[in-house]
C-alpha cells in the first residue's frame, strides 16, 4: 500500500495486527514520523515523534507481554477511524478503550485515547 493511496481502515487494521503480534517494526511503519498521541480529557502535552512513540510501545510490549486488543465497534468517517477496543493483558480486568485515529498522507498522524 503506497502513501496517499492508503485506506484509513487498512492502516488502522494493519497497526492493530502488528500491535497484537508485538512486532514493533511492523507496528511503527503505519505511523507518521511526527506522530502525536494524546489522552482525551487530559491536559498533559501529547507524546510527539517516532522516537518517543517507539520507546513507549517497546516498554508496553516488555511490561505487558500478554497485551492484546480486540475491536468491539468501529466507525469510519473520512480520514478518521474510531475504535472501541477491548484491551487485555495490562491489568487483571478487561479494559475498554476508545481510540481515535487520524490518517493523512498514507499514515496515521494522530491518535487520541479515552477510557471510562
């Protein structure tokens, strides 16, 4: 899949498969070098840039070797893909997380996470 032709759903699905495989290289290839990740409702500055993003997920996979996400619901609106995810392997209980992905230029450019 090349740059501007990349389908937003294919990008998000590709990163999900790589996330569940804990394949950091395959995971990061779906994201823009200037990726921004923020938490909904949190005033903290977003995580910015591929180096910080990569480090965060290297730690995630090392600290939570059983981490796995399943999609309960997906909404697609143009360049945005919004997933309700069922996350296991990071806590004793199942967590439900909202992930909003903004795509552009054939990559995921921004992500916002929210949880109840």
